[in-house]
C-alpha cells in the first residue's frame, strides 16, 4: 500500500488497503484518514464501509450514521449500504427498531452475507427476540454453512436454556474450524454449566436453572 501511495496518493485500492491495515493495528485515526481520502477519490461502498466502521469503533456514532445514510442515498438498493445504516443505528438505544428494519432489508437483498445476519441477530438479542434469532441464523445456514454462524446459534440456544441444541451447534462449528475461539469459549462455558459449575467462577451452582441463568447473563 505504501509503495502504491508513493506513486499515486489518490490510488483508491491502496488507500483502502492502508485503512484496513491501520484498523487491524487499532490505529483508528490513521485508518479514518485513509478511508476519508478514499471517499474523496471515489464514493465507493468499500470506502463508505471503512469509514463508517472506523467511526463506530471510535464511538463517533453521529458521524457514522450520517455517512451511512449518505451511502444509502447514493445506492438505495445496495445491501451493504443498508448494513451500514443498521450497524450505526444499532449503537443507539433509540435506534434499535430502525436498525432491525434496515438489517432485515439488507438480508432480503443479500441473504448470503453472514456479517449482515450476525448484526441482525445482535439487534434481536437486545430486543430479547431469541426465537427470531434462531430463525434468522437457521435460514442463513440453509444457504451457507458457516462456522461462526453455528457458534452464534449455539450462544442463542444456550441463552434459551436449550443446552443439547447448543452443544450440537458448538460441536458443528468446531468440526468446521477447530480453532474458532467463540465456539471453544462457548463450549467450555456450556460444559461447565451442564456439570453444575458456575462458568464465571469456581463454585458449583445450586441447580441447572441457576446455571443457565448465569450463562445467559454473560452472553
């Protein structure tokens, strides 16, 4: 990215690459500079994605939402634009209902995008709409087999106290990717819960119902 930018400071692909590298290194200010420069070159959805996600990571939700809405105005049939709007709105307690609407539209436009489904599920969890979470994740898995989606479904089943179903989802996720951290952590917590051990401490729990309650509170 540096070499390409040295030759052409307005090279969009290089600016996007630099932004993502800075994001990975948690250098959010530098990432934002790169993504904003990319937007000056081209109002591409990739540039909008980088800038909006950086603003969200910085906690600058007003800027994230404003930019996400601009992306949607420019491309009102692009599922990624609806995803950005939903992502920004979901950071606001008063924006959860509208976030759900935006994310559901993104899923309708592109049901194969795992990131969109996961964002939608995060919003549904905040509404305590767990059966809808199961429906959304299961529908996605019928289209695309994803280790992360299986793991998230395991989380939801654990939260619903459907421990056997949660166990199956975590095992499926690990069969697809044995190094998936979310599934390993989820399975470890679940196994402790099923043994009557508090997953957040060292002591035993009085009963399975109490165990499930503690497990749910952590998800």
